[in-house]
């Protein structure tokens, strides 16, 4: 795992070496073990590549980047891991290629020599990479199938820059810091900013499963992977159930085994949920010594503490278990550090506990496997049941729904602070999404600020006439002609998974130079998951039915029917107490009027509703706090 950056200049000027080093230095947390640069000037074209190394495989100098082929005509910087590098290397050696290291990185260069950019589709792993051909003066960028590793770029028609993080691009004074109003709308709508947008107008994220080619001042983006369309007739029937389970078990176990290869200490996150427990179980089956597992618990927050479940799984598989018990004060004290680390607004508050567990895990190991992706592939979230609930709800006469039930539910107070209030909040969210069309329902269940709320919130200068979030979801939901569950899962695979979950895990773990691997998101597992009909993913009211049935022999009995519980914080409670200062500092009348982005009366209403316990607006307030902290660092210039 590493940090990469680079610049391509078509003006005739050479790339500034000091700039390249500044960009690279801003990524030191991603690669503290080593650094390197490559620079070349070809007439009117100048190329510079920068790299920060986190050594994982082949810890010697031979693995240093930027890395080249034998005649030094192809150069590469690479971030990630390639899990099928061994068979690819054997194949390339038979064709005459000679290797100077044991790294997975070098395989990519020789594969490019053989097959060009088409070779990217043969890689199994997580990656963001840049390849420069001196012969053709062509730069190629590629990002892995589902977007596990980030890659951003800037282009003004003559100068092209890329990096693992936005902050590195901003090291160049030529990069204009203009806010993208469509991205602001996406952030308020979804709590994150999906690719290809970033909060900056001229900076873009390379979309997962895509290749970007730059040659002669022309950019060309093409997709190299996607879930193949299929029809309900292709889904396995009841007679294929056992065969599907066997295939899934075998495929995921092979994936886990391949991801346990490292020349540094390796362990696993263990939350006590189904997904991480399955990964740990498969690791235990394939390890020669006890697996190192890491879990955090909250001594004074029992509603959010899952350490007992993690402890049970650890005992079940005889792992070397590390339990990190934290107080709410320790989490609260970490929040300003996390907020200051964000180079674009990101409103998922679970970034904070993710940061903490990565920090503690990195004290002992360099690589950790996680269970991310299981909910998005096998229907673990409550939202996926929403469509079935809606169909039942519509059996109630509209007069009773609209005239009695809905006004009564709206009159109740909701809160994340207790289980009763949380149930009311969930019911309200379901009702808000009870729209006329499937696309409208799914989008409403994902929406943070409604169009009406955004209109009241944003000043005229910062609104947009072209909101993107709704059409983004509509396109994804209609990509596959299949059952509604898999259509929802595909939308999450393409939108929230890379932009929210994977971005969060990568960003928070790399702040501590910890590589996190996600076996469930091997693209072959993803492809298999989407050949399984939704009727086997949610069955008899049970989420992840087929997934649990497949792996129940390696799960403690208590997890077989355990409901989903997210990795969250009591943000509502804290905003009313310990974190109230964040509201006062960032959402004060004076600050809001001075910045000129939001209308203060709309913000005051959100705050009043939270403080009076009329409605839990904590996630919306947190979203705005995160934005304001980011704006104070990056937005004002």
C-alpha cells in the first residue's frame, strides 16, 4: 500500500522537481518506508512521477518505485496489492520477461508490455496505478474494479496531475480551488461525494473499473469491468441452492487465502458482525498459527459495544485476540483530528471509530483483512427490506395511511439516543421514502437533505439547477434487468460502497500506514454474488440468508440470526453535550453569514429541533459541521 502522484505538462516546461517532492511528502502517511521520483522531458512533453512506499511484499530496495521495465521505456507508480501476481509472473517469465524483484508491482509493467492497457482487466486485487510509456509519450491511469483504492486527477487542457489524495494536487498553485456546486449538492444529498465528482470543480475521481489514457493533450476514459447484465431466468433455482453455497464457500475461501500473503505482520478486524466473523473463520482454516484479531469496545457506551460478540468469535476460532476498550472521552478527543484530516467533506461519522481501530491495530500489524462489502453484495442493510415492506404497507387503504397513520407517526419525537426513539426514526425514514416509483423510494431512503431542505438551506449563489444524486441512482437502479434486491445492491456497489465505505476505510487506515484488504470485494466474488437471485439473499424475513447458510458452520450459533448493527457513534447525544462546541464554532450565526453559503434560519431550525428532542437532526448537523471545518481549511481560497 502506497501513495502515488505525478504530473504531465504539455506546455514545453519541465515538471518542477520540488513540486513533485512536495506532492509526495503530503502522502508520507501512506508510505513511510521509502520514497522516489522519476522525471523526463521530451520536447514539448514533460512527465514526473512520485511515490511513497509502504513495504508489504519484497521489503528490499528491489521493490522501490517508480519502477521500470528492462530498457527503462516504461515507468510505473502503483498503490495496492495484486493477488494473482504469482501465476501472472510465471506466464510472463515463460514469454521471456526477466524480473529484478519479488514484488507484485513489477508484474504489471511486464503485463503492460505484453498486452497494453487491456492487461489491467487480468489483474485480481486492489489498485490505483499510473504507467508512463516513453516511446509513445502516453500516460495510463487505472483504478481497481470496485474502487477500493482512490485516484484523483486535475486537467486544464495543458497540465495533468494525479494523486492518491486531493491534498497532493493542491500543492500545485496552478490547481484552481473552485467549489463544484453539483458536488456540494451531492454531499448534502448523500453525505459523501461519489465519482467522478470531487468538491473541487476541476478535480475528478477516476471511476472504479476504469482506465484513463492521456496522449497528445487528449483524455480518453474507458471502462474495463462491470457486473454483466443478466435476467431473472439465469438465477439459481431451489435445486441449485446447495451447489451455489459450495461455489460461494470455495470462491471466498480461495480469495481469503490469496490475501493472506505478506512479508509483514498480518491480522484482521473483528467487529463481531457476520462479515468480519466469516473472514476470520476462513483465515483460521488456512493459517498455520492463530490469527491475530482486533476489536474495539466501549466501556461506557453499552448500546454501541459489540466486543462480547467479537470475543465469542475469537474464542470459537482460537485467535490471538486483541480487545481495545475505549471510553467515550477517548473517541470524542479524536474527533477534531479526524475532521482536520479530510481534504473534502465526508459526513459519515463512523470515520471516527474507523480511525481509532486502525490506529490501534497498526501498533501491532501492517496488514489487516476486513469484512467490508458483505452487506452490499448479500443484502445486509434494513433498506433492502424496504421495498417488501412498502408493498405490504400499500395494502392499507390510502385514506387510513395518509389521514391517520402518517400524521400520527410524524407527530412523535424520534432520537438516536435510545432504542424507542431510534425505532420511531426508522419508521419516519421509511415513510419519507414511500414514494410512487421504485427509483424514488430507493433514493429517498438514501437521501440526507431533501430538495426542499436544500433550497431552504443554500443561498442563491450556492444552489444548483442540475442536482445529480437522483439521476445517478436512477441510472444505477435500471442498469440490470433483474429483481429489485439486486438492483438496489448494484446501485450501492457503484455509488455508496466506493464513495462512502471504501473511501472511509482507505482514508482512515492510511492515516496510520495500515493496509486494509477486503476479500469480499474481489471482483470474482462480486460477479458470483450478482448471479444469485434476491429471493435467496432475503428469505423468510432474514437478511443475508444465503450468505449465513453458506458459512454457518464457521460461525458461532449466536450470530446465525443476529441483526445488523452499524459501526456508529452516539453523535446525537454528544452534539447536545460534549460536542456542542462544534456547533457553536462552526454553525454560529456570525460564521454562517460571513461564509455566505447557508441560510442561518434553516440551520437554527435543525439545531432547535435536536436540542428540544422534537426530531433527531444530528446527522444533518454533523454533515454541516464537517463541511464547515473543511471550508475553513480549503474553501476560502
